[in-house]
C-alpha cells in the first residue's frame, strides 16, 4: 500500500521526518487558531482495521462484541478531548488499481493456506504474526461506527484521494492512517495509526516538508517521485531500469543507507537536476523514459493532485489552446515554478480533464479512459458536434485515429483521416447510449423528493464528496434511482448496491477458507444465487424479466480462481408473489403494504418465499438469523444437525453474556471446519446487508449485526460441545428460557428445510462414503439436475464454474434405505 520503499526509507534512513505529537495538545492549538471551530481528524478506516481489532482471538470468525467495545473506546477517547472524527471507507476498486488488488488477494490466499496448515498441525490459533482480519470486518465497522453516532462515509473512488481532499478543503487537524501516499498528497498533516497510544493520545506525525528537505525536492515534485518509485497505479517494475540508471550515476551514495534508500535518494536527485537544467523547456516524456506508458504515468501523477492543485511537470506550450466544446482553458502556474500547466474543463461534467501531447501536432489533447481495457486513450474533437471522440492506433500507420460505434453491430470502428485535409471523421453514437444518464444529471430531478431511508440511521446533511466523479455509462438509466443509491452508498448505509447499479462490477476479498477441504464450498458460490437475484432486482427494471439484464462482473476470491478476469454472472429470475416490484416502489413509496412487499422481495432473493410463516413466528431479533440458516442448510448439503445446534446455541447464549465473559472464554482446541463455518456465517450476514438495502430495508439493520448474533469463540465452543454429543441443555448452559427458545428456532429452521426437501439429520446417522467422506441419500440431486437448484433458480454450489471444485463429491446420506452407486 502506498509508495514502494518509502515507509522503510522514512523509518530507517530519515527518522527526523517522524515527530512525536499529542492529539490533545494539537486540538488546543487548533482551537486557539480557529476560535469556535472543532478540531477534526479524517480517518482512513481501511488502514486502521487491523489496529482497531485488538481481541486476542481472530481465527474463529471474529470477537464482535469485543471489537465493538474497542471501537467505542476509541471514539470516546477522542470525543473526550473535543476532537471530531470522520471515517472514510473504500467504496470501490478503481480499474487502474485492479492489478494491485488482485496481487494482494493472491498473496492473502497463500497466507490463509499457511494458517490452515498451522491449525491442522497444532490445533490452536497461530500467533499474531500470522494475523488475518476476520471476514466482513470492513463492512460491519461502517455500521458499528454509525451506531456509535460517528460520521461515516463510503468513497466513490479511491478512499485515500477523498480523505486527502476532505482534509485539505476543510482545514482538518490531520489525517489518521497508515499509507505513505499521505506523505505525497499536499494536504493536512499525516498521523500514524500504528504509533498511536490511545491512553495518552500520543502518536507520530510524518512531515512531508521535512521529507522534501531530505530529498532536495519541492512538494509538487513528490507525485512524480512516487510514480517513478512505483505505487498502486504504477507497477514497481515499470521504471526499474530507470531507477538503477539513476543509482549508477548517483555520486552521493551513503554507506549507512541500504540499497532501497540510496535508490530513493538517487531518483530524487535526478528529479532535482532535471528541474534545474531544463526549467520547463522540455516535455516530461523527453526527459524521462515514459515510452508507451505515458498515459498511465500522467494518470498516476494526476491521481495525487487534489482539487485546485497543479503539477509543474505537466508542460504545455504557451500558444497551445485546447478546447472541449469551447470552454475556457485555465493556464495556472505550478506552486513552485512559473511553468504553465494545461487545465480544461468538460462543460457537461464540469470536470477537469487530463491531457497528453499529440506527438505529431505538438498540441496537448484530452484523454479519456477506455472502459474495456481501463487504459487512457486520447480524444479528438468533432468539428461539427463539438463532442470529443476517443482514439485508437492504426496498426498500419501507427497513428492515432478516432473510433465510432456501428449502430447495428454495436462494435467500435476506427476511422481514417482524410489525407488531403488531415481532418478526422466524426464519431457515430448509438442512440440508446444517449439514454444512459450519469448520476445527478437529470435537470428535472428534485433532490428534495421523498426518499426511502433506513429508519434506524439518522440522515446527515448533504455531503460534499469532493471532486465530481468521472462521467460514466451506468447499468440503469433512471437518475432518481441512481441518486438514491448513491446517497445510501456515500452515507455508508448500503453494501454493493450502488456498485451494481453504476458499474455492474463488485468484489469480495478473502475469507478464511481451507482450499484443501472439498466438503465445504466457498462462500463465493454459496451466496452467488442470492446475489444473482439481487442483480435481477436492481438491473431488471421491474417485472422480473432477466432476458435483457446485463451480466455483472464479480471479482470474488475462491480456491482455484487466479483472478485474471472477473466472473461474468447472469441475473436470476425471481419468484415473488404479485411479481417483481420496481425499485421506485421499494425505495421511494410510503404507501401502506409496501413494507410487506419489501419483505416478500427479500425472501425471494433467498428463494425462501415458502418460509415466510416460519420466519414470522420466530420474530425479531432472530428472524434474519433463521433466514440465513435455512438458506445455508438448503444450499450446503454437508451441514448437519450438530452444526445447526451450535449456530443457534451460540446466538442465544450471546444475548446474556457480558463482553468480559466472552474475553475470558477458553477453547479446548481449534477445529479447522469450525473456523470455516464461522467465516461462512459472517459472509452470510454481509449478504443480508446487501439484500436488505437492495429491498428497501424491510428488516432492522441491528438484527443482523454480528455483535448481536455471533461470537467466534462462543460458536467454536458450542461446535466442539455439539461434536462431542453434548445435550441441548448443556449447549444452552442449563438455562430453561434459552432451551425453550432453542427448540422454537430449531423447529422453524427444520420445518422450512423440510419444505425444500432438505431434512437435516445428525452426523451420527451418517455413514462413510468414498475416501472416508460422508453422504446423505439422494444428496442434492433434486437441486442439481440440469445444473440448477431445486426450483431451477440457480446452480447448486457443486455445479458452479469456473470455480467448480474437483475431486470426490461429498454426498450426505441417511442410514435407512441408503443406496450408493
């Protein structure tokens, strides 16, 4: 995360950059400078998760009560000294950082494999050196902070940009995080979460001005340095040979610095020399080896420029005037030089557009991002329409030529220039593409129109999220629906809904899953049918017809998935009594009976409409949990009665246990299957967040927050007891009231599963099958015929590809009347 090698350089080679400070003192100084103002710290929450998670146990699915208490203490400590906290979470992965995201996920896979190997060898949790954050931590931390009354936001682009932008624009006390990118942004001070002592509120401030002094650079040079060293946008290997050239010609190599430290000094020295020698007389690509990576490099540098900031390394000839439909071009000097920098604004989106230089004309032209490749491509201007046209390279001439879209085939076609007039032919556009409207561009949309919101979460004032997002073609064309989804997304009230509607692309990070265990499926497949029905709801336009629904790109981590490409997942048709309601009805209507329609839709997403009676009998706060358990046991045929007992018993016993008692709980040993089951359930709770928000919040969010329903160690204890054959009375700790409730919840789940032709049997009634595995009669043949589930509504997890698991199929079977083939 951040700039390659910079964290180590600062720690070992330039320790004077780090200064110990006290937040209480800083807050008092801020109040003296800004009477009546509130000292505010912007928190990069994604950087802080592993530091906030202080419980000793992390392997069993999460100690959510302990974690919630730790967050409450964190907030309370800052509030006590009058400091306001604003938390930012990553809301999506930008395309130019997808490769880095994949690289980290694959690295996590290797770490998880080592964790399970350790568990199997030692039957205990590994040390903190192998710590892996519990599944769903980022998602549920948002809701925990909102429950604690904190302002919490979900980004519309990379979170670190929005954090840095907010800190600068609102004159904040500083940024709290752990990312060297904050040393590059020219924004408010940057404080380290890893060095924070909560008791004293001491931490370390990393000073970018002192970093510049050590490197002989100006603040505006730091983005260039970051890109030459490598970051999340620029692969580290892209300029490796250039860095070594700098090192070979560097005459001030310091023996007390390591090789990486001297490389950073050498590159910084080269940048400083270039600025002194050329004084802006040459273009950047003429003095640096940008080659074919020019567009990506400019994008990397520009990613550090906050609103209103310019880079002296973006050079433009004074006589060059660039227009997009004749807007005024801003020519603004860089902060530390008199170099002129191009600045043009798209008149529709009001956004500043990055530019590159046409090698033939010498003029700067704007660039846009190709949605298919994710790469920047130059644009030309249609002289008649004034619209900008993306360009591609003619393989014969090597020149950039505009492209158009064939209205019949829908394919892009490159157009050659007229050799006589050297004028490009304007681009064609499909008529339907004009109907795709970006968020907030409908002039008739009334932002004060009634909006269905989560009744539990206090609505905040209109949020200024910083710079406008790039205009994009969205998956739906209704701007009102997009506006509602965007608002819930930014306010961290929903999960993945806006991503699906805006880009049709979602991701889910690693879970603690044993790649060698063929008996339990990956959560990616278990919950995929639910997601597919949500896609149908969100993208189908009402009515339930999925034939015209676009596929959704899923970047989900599971065993055997190299993540070279996303899985293209088709929506599944939903069976809802009365038909599939529109999103406007679910989200905006306040008519009587709409809440019942919302619940009908939620149950249909799980394909459990027939279970409504059983779930209503259970009631709050266990209705959501029972819905999830019914779905799990219907979908996963390797779950048994003992598993159900453990899930229900831990949820009931959790209600009466203080946090300190959960902290003191000790386990006989750690079981790898129980570890995976805990993670599977928590991922189910995040799926409930998605479905509930997509359906208009029919259930209270608190009813499926893990600190109210699940504790990893407690579940593990109940699992081990259940496996030993302990009675239900022992599982519920001899509590008569819990015993009564236990029987009611178990009965509801079992009855609903029988309706789905999935009786839940005890493991003691199973017998070995194929290589010591277990099987149940007729396993899931009624759900896997033709590769579909019991109702033809989605594939069973065994039949889903490309992550279909190979090897012996585990099929549970009853002793009575078993027939094996």
